[in-house]
């Protein structure tokens, strides 16, 4: 059961929206999480992804690692792409790959290509945290990209605090609330003691002050 007080959340969301200033970019809304009663050295580190209702960061760039069909579709849509021959040219060297893929937060690979990735590029994409999602010929490429952009990941690493972009100030306050609520309830479901492992929750815009919404 969710312990998130929706009235507190609505007030906090209203505050960050009314205190916003005109910027030359769209500010994201980050969910800041503080955990308790977790030992990252001993406890199993959780990891999970969820697709939010609304895309938090529209400007995330995508690239297709495609077969001929997907490369042609990407070309029509104006989406960057690279084929198996292009991947082979990296010669499994990590530095050039890191430089090439750095601008892209979303990687999609054709089913035939994803099977070849270990042979084509070795473990580099995995080590860079850039391993692609699979896309089939039955999928709508643009819809699949939007789905990837709307997906956020919670992963426990070495510290008990984390931050995830869950919304932006171009959304309505209700859309922000929906995303934030969905993200928090999913996070709680990943934890061994669920809400009892959450110490504090804040929301913060890129340039604004943090607002405590729990704890």
C-alpha cells in the first residue's frame, strides 16, 4: 500500500511550478531518494525499470543499430542509424565506441543485429551501460523509441541515495503527479521491506529548490 500523501505531493508540485523562472530550456523534475536499512555490500542490489505514462525527457537522442529494413525506416524518420558493417569498423575498440555512442541515451537494435553484438563489438556496449533494447519488424520504430524514452531505471549501487528524472515542467501538474506516483510506488515494490526502506523523498527541478514529499 502506498504511503505517499497525495495532498503533500500536489502542494509540492504546485510550488515547483509556481516558483519556476523562464529558461531557455525545459527543466526536468528529478525524484531524489534516500534509503535506510540497506547494506549495499551485503544486501542484494535491486534493479528494475518501469515505463512512465508521460515522457520525462523528450530531447533524449536515439540511434538504431539496424538491419537493412530498420536502417531504411530510420532514414525515412530522420533517426540516426548504424548497420552491422558500421559496428564492425569499431574493431571492438572501446574508446571510439564510447565517443560515437555518447550523445545517445536510447539504443534500439534489430533482432538479427542484437544476436551479433558480442561478435561485432565485444562487451564494450554493456560496459558503457549502453546495451540496446530489441526492436522487431512488427514494432513501430517511433513508438518503440517513445517507449524507451518513457522508461526509467532504479538501480542500487554503492550509496543509499539516488536521483531519477521523472517529469518536466512542460507537463501539466497532473501529468507530473501521475509520473511521480507511478515511479515511487514501483520503487517501493523493488525494496526488501518496501516503504520501510524509504527514508526520504524529494522532488527537485533542474534549477529549483528541493521539496520534501515523504519522510
